[in-house]
């Protein structure tokens, strides 16, 4: 399973390499094992600051290498230290928690560090045993970590580094009280790293509250989609969306397709309709059990499953290489959600396509997205499906 530096690999030999960033030999060796030689812009900016102990706010879209931007220097700073819990990485979802922990293990393979992922929807006992045995790095979702704190399974009193990954998403999900509770358990003299795709006022308040003179690193315009993604809008009546999806999926170019719906019931309906048409698909949303979600993700990542239909639970934090197409079956309500959704394709220096099905009642939402991202998205007319351009005039 690929979880890599997520990310674009510039070809220019004149760009800095990981050794020039100041990373130690064990970390560089793990990076080399993963096949990466050139840091991405967020890594170039954030790694040296983190290595020097600075608090850092990293603003970057998904697919830019932000996970490695904090895991690599974090591992480096923990080298040779005492065996106790010294770093905590908080993430909004269990899927992201698992993936970040996997990155810590991969890039820390020569560092002699231990880590554990702690999230809800899985048994407490194995997590409890790992925490009580002592680990260097904890990767956790806020709610489950508090469960362990209350059971006295974990000691955060000597924590040195706190990472808040996808801070905007955590606040969107209502985790502010849990974050406040966790911060009360850890030393105030820690180093704090905050990574976020956007910087709304709520995140700015969080940064002022938790951080000391943070250095802000922003590698691209906050609402700019990845340049490796080609966008298109398909005008289509709502009742014809399923038929259009089936027609598009007949193309041999669509070898790995992530379809987004607005609601869980919609995801299930799309899957039923696709299966009825002989197209294998599975749904990913919050009503699925953890085992069902992990199975669907593994099948999709391995290529066994060609079509995954998801709600916005999957819009961030899923590091899946090789997604050829993202299809917005429903137009996302928020422009930022559009950017996060389509960021699932066009990763690791590959190109990708993002198609959005726009019914007449969704025209205004598409126009808002276009204003925010600063560009008009091409319209694609499919004979027999296009409701006509008159509705947009």
C-alpha cells in the first residue's frame, strides 16, 4: 500500500535534496527507500523551521506532501532521546490517523522509534496495551485519545511535540472542546505544528491559543486546485445523472474512479444502480462499520475495486495513488470542499480528471466555486444529457 510523500516530484536537478534540508542519515535513508529525492515546496519551507524547534503553521492543499513535511523533521528531532511519549499527532478521522501512523513507521524505520495509532471504532485493549508499554509517537483522533487519558492509559506530561493535522477539518467536525482538553494535559513549553488546507478565523484563534510566535508557511493560494487536475462540468438533469455516470464509466480510461455524493443514502443508491448495470462499486460513508470501510479502501487502493462511491468523509486524508478520475455526482456545497474532493486525483506528479455533474438547481453553487477558485470550469455537453446552456444565461 502506497502512502508516500504524497506528492509531486519536480524533475529539476538544481532543486535542494533532503540532505540539504538538514535531515539526519537514518531519515534520509528511509526517504530514499521510498524512492524520493526532491522535496516538495511545503517540505522545503517547513522542514528546516521544524528542525530548528520553531512553531510552524503549514497551509497547503492535500497532495502537496504535507504529511512528510511534519513527520520527517519530527522523527529527526526524536532521534536518540529518552524512551517515552514525546510526540502526539492529532488527526480528524480514523483513516487519516492510520495513514499518518503508517508514514511515521515508514520514515522512522531506521530511527528505532515506536508509534501507535489510536482511533475510535476499534477495540480499546490493543491500544491500551501499546500505550501502557510506552511509545515514542502517538497518532490519534481526539475523542479516542481522551478516552485513554481518562482511563490513565497514557502519560502526556513529558510531551515535546504536538502536531495538529488538518486543523480546519477538526474544527469543522466539532473537536474544539476535545482539543482544549488534550492541550491541558501536555506541557506548555512544547513545539506545536499546525497544518491546514485553509486558514478560517477559527483556525487563527486556535493558532493564537496554542502556539508561540508561529512561522506561517503557505505554498499556494488557499483555494487553488492542484495544477495537475483537469476540470470539467457536465450539465445534466438530476434524473439523468446515474445514466450519465454509467456511460462515462464505460470508458476504458476510467480505471480508478472516486465518486462523491452529498449524502450517505445517495452513495448507497448510486452503488445499487451501478451494480444493477454490471459495474462493481462499493460505498464509503459514516454508517459503514470500520471493517467495511477498511475493506473497501484496501480493495480500491489495490485496484481490485474500480469504483468507490463516498460522501465527504473521504474528501481529505486519503492518500491513494493512481486515482484517474474524481466525479462529483452532487456539486459540493462549499467551494473548499470542491478543492479537497478533486485533490484526490492528480497526485504524485500524475495528472487526473475531475468531473462535476451540474443539474439546473446547482448552477449557482458551481458559479460560487468558480469565483472562489478564480477560474471558470469548462462545460462539456454530452448529447442526450445536456439540459442546455439557456439555464445558465
